[in-house]
C-alpha cells in the first residue's frame, strides 16, 4: 500500500480514497489498492451497488483477489 493511501496514523484513509476515486483523481495503483481494501473488508458489498459490481469485474479479470472465506 502506498504512503498516499495512509492517514497520519498510518491507517488506510478510506474517506479520502473514495472522494479521490469519485472525483477521478486516483492513480491506477491507488484504484487497485482501494478496491482490494473494499473487497478485503467486505465494504465493496455494503456501499452503493456500483462498488460491488465493479469489484466483481475486477476479481473476474484478476486485477484484485477475491475475499478469503470468513473475512467479510
């Protein structure tokens, strides 16, 4: 995970990443990191439907990994 995706506490800055994604201001690396994080935490399927649908496409194309059983 790149430093740009971490907040001052060293944690993933989800709010800033989603705002940047929605504004079209993320790099490809940040995009992949965001969606991998959303899948890993299960948030991809709790946010609006487009996040889950895109996560499924990215998993299917091998861009990100599917969630491990029991994690989300």
